[in-house]
C-alpha cells in the first residue's frame, strides 16, 4: 500500500538511490574497493581483487535470498558477503579466499550508506536551488507589491510580497548551506574491523583505509567511528531543518491560497473528487506532511546516538531505515515546494483589496507614530487605541473616526490622516531588505528588472 504514495511524497531519483539494487550495489562497491586496497598494500593477490571487482555487480545477486538470510544473520552484509564469496569462487576459487578481507559488517553497511547519501543529497540540494531561484524571481518581480502583513493570523502593518518571497529564499538558502556542510562532514570512510583497531590487517589498517578512501573518493577519518554517530545525526538534523523550512513555505502557500485570502495559488494545484471548483495547494500539503513526519524520525536518530562501547546494539540498527526515510521525505518536500514556487500565481489586486478589509485599522501604528512626535508615545498610543475601538464598534473607517477626534485635529490634518493610512506609504525598509537578499543570492543579475 505505502509504495502507492512514493511518487507523491518522495522523489523518483532519490528513491532510486535507496532502492534494493542501489543499496546492494553500494555495499558491493565498498567490498570491491576493499579488495583493491588490500591488494595495493600487498596483503592479497592483485588478481583476486580484479576478480572480486568484476563479480561485485548487483545484478548477479539474489535479493530474495539476501532478504531471507538477513533475518537469520542480523544484518545484510553477512549474506551479501556469502553470496559474493560463492560468486567469486565460481570464477576463481583462490580469489574467494580474500573476499571481505579484514573488514566487519558495519564497515560495509556504514560506508555504503555514506555513498547513498552522497548520491541522494545533491538531488535535494538541486530542488532547493530551484526553490531559491523561484522565490528570488517573485521577490524581484514584487519588490514593491504591497500586501497585508499578518501576525497571529491577524492583519498587521503592510509588507510587500517581495519581502515575503525574499524571506523564503533567504531561509531556503540557509538550510541548503547547512545541508551541504553536513554532507561534506559525513562523507567519510568507515573502516576499522571487528572492534575498530583493524587488527586483522596487522599494522596495515591505516594504509588500507587510505587506499579505500581514494577509490571511493571519501575522506578518511583519524579513526573508525562505529559507535560515534554524530556525523549521521548532523545530516539528519540538517534534513530536519530543511523539512521544517519547506513546511513553513508550504504553510504560507496554503494560507495565501485560502478562498477568503486568495492572494496566491499554486498554478498546478490539485483538484477534488467531488468539487469541480477546487484548486488545492498540493505542493504545500506534501511539504507540510513531511514537516510533521520528519521530526519524529530525526529524534530517532538522535536517540540512537548513545551507543555502547565500540559497536552499538539496537541504536545502529535503528538508523538503517530511518535515515533513508528522512532523505526520501525531504527530497519529496523540496521537489514539491520547488514546483509550487515555480508555478505560483500571484494576485496583487487581491492583495490590495485585502489591505482595505480592516478599514484602515492595520495602519493604526503609522498614525500613532506620527502623533507621538507631538504627544509622546504613550498618549499617542492610547489615543489611537481608543479610536480603533470606536471604529470597530461603530463599523466606521478609522480615517473617519480620527478626523472627528478633537485631540487629533491640532496635529494632523485630514490629508495627513489619509496619507498615513495609505499602505504603500508605510513599508519601511522592505525594499532595502529585499535588495540585500537579491544582491547576495543573485549578485550578477539586475534585480530591479
């Protein structure tokens, strides 16, 4: 049942990175690199390494046997090594003696996961690149488009849609940068043998590790990290931050698309099985669903960090499905938001109309600040607050109430009041803030175009 939702909540390319075949192939790539490394330092014949490399292809392996045998053995590496040994033996019985030389199961499983992260996370980053670019385009186009600001889901002072879109771009850029950093930190080899000393290789363990790192294009840490899971936890937390940020964008998109708001909608929104009029924010829904699911998965990875001694019991195993699930859901969310932002339809006229819904109440701060120059902040605030309550109770525009206030007349003319209550005149530094983001994230473009 669950795989029916894969294309909705995940990304096809990332799914491919974590397919059964891809998982097995990543483990076999590590086994082949191991064989070549131990051959390079003279511990096994070079011909054996050549044979192992030639046989280490996922298409040669029976995945059902791997699934069944992993139940008995407790991990996937043991039956995989068994099959690899048998396949090598069918070609070169002597070479079969040197399969998995000096390694332990966790070396293969951890390093294969690192390879899968290296293949999959750049796809997530590509989707974030798209999201940032689309948000910047909206920020550039709508740098001076006024709309209601909203705090606690109520109208606040006006902002611009450019400012909102620049905020999305800025936040997505931050989590994108953080994810790149986490991936780089995690792109390290795991190789230490049974208890992290590589004792089976005598004193050659560090040399074998360096040779493996070269072949796999992975950094080689100072020592094995079997029970130290901070690098993988860093990746998981970074993905959690990505998912949360995408969820925030999705929350905004969903709120903007509400019928009563109608200020923007996904150009490729979803429909309804019964209501022909519906244009549902499907990208926002995918991102919000991921932002709800992923924190629990991230907490699983964090909870699994305190592992026992040199190799963990249970904590390590808890990561096997959890980390790939975090990656896949984040990939689906990043794809969905990128598509939603690229196709987003913005309605400046509806934004302008919504600015007038409060009858000028959202602009009360502008009047209060102008009066404060004459009356002081406290008295001015009290005066305008009373005027706002009167406007609400009488259902009159705030401008009319203020123009009737004897305490206002000595300081503000009717024209002053109309000017202060015009949303476009109270945008503060919105344009400057947007300019900063545009300059930093698209420095080579004419961002005022």
